[in-house]
C-alpha cells in the first residue's frame, strides 16, 4: 500500500524526494482555507506567489488580475484581504487572483517538484482525499503543514489529521507515525478548540476575526479540489 506521511513544516520538504509523490499543502489559518473558499465562491484561477514582489511580477504578465495577500498577518499595500470571508465579500465569480501569503503560498511554490500538488483544508478534506485516492491510487501521499516561518502550527497539524482520517477510511494507505499522531489529535479535539487555541487563532480572535476562524474550522462543506499546474491553481473538473 502507498505511504501516507505528514510533514510538520514547509521547510521539511526535500525537493529531491518529491518526484512521484502527491503533495497536499495545508495552511488552515488562512491561505489554503482562503483558496478553497474562493473556489467555492466561483473564482476561476489563483496564482500563488512567494511574496508581494513576486505577486506583482506575476500580475504584470496577466490580463488585469486581482491581488490579495498578507505578510506576517499585515495587509500588503494595494492588495485585497487574505482571509476567506473578507476576500469572498469582494466578489470572486469568474475572477483571476494573484495571492501572496507568509507561509501557505510559499509552501505551494516549494512543492512544485512533486508529481501532483493540491490544496487542502478542513473545508474540502473529503473532496481532496476522494480525488487523490481515485486519481492516484498507487502514489505515496505527503501532507505538508505550512507552519509559520519555520515553526510548527497546531491548526495545520489538526487539518492534516482531518485528511488522514479520510485517507484511513479508504483502507488503502500505510500511515507513518506523524500521520497517526495527526489523526489522534484530530480525534481527540474539536476544530473550534484546536484552531482557537493555536497561536494564530488567538491572534485572530484578538483582532475580532472569530467569524474567519469559525469559517476555517468547518468540515467538508466545499466540494472543490484546487490543483497546481504550471504555477496556477484551478479547480479539478468533477
């Protein structure tokens, strides 16, 4: 059976070991939750950028895209909001977006040596696992927690546990110890508690963003599977 493994930080990815693997990136608060939510709102495509400068470079090659993002939880000048509900409130149907965040979009760019790269969150866990198990049944799967500038993030590990639980139900994967640990956390704690207790979650609550944390803590409510191809995220066709 193919192996299912969890990396605790994006910095733990070794590009030399990614070929042939399926990578699912998680940045639950908020990059991957925002991306998944945006596709649920009908956005056409998202270009993940490494930082604001990279985002402007990408945008200069496209036809009037939008810009959104943050760095160290601060809005980038001239960029739209980086959280799920705030971004959705700008109207996204049919839009193209260049999106830059401190950790999640960096992790996506760092994963490009993998055979396939997907975006995961609590919001779309069931959908992304079902697609990966169906489309790549023999491929090892690597769940990458973005973390925060080299630090472990509780909410990403909890999100990985949610996906591990879905993969485990297929009965088709061998779980590593980190995958088992993530699943144990997930089964022992509810999403609101895990996300709210995390460092980033506490910071969001201090800034009156409880509604954004609650949105990111919702299970399997968005039936979308964003896939990275040639630098661009698009929804996998049903």
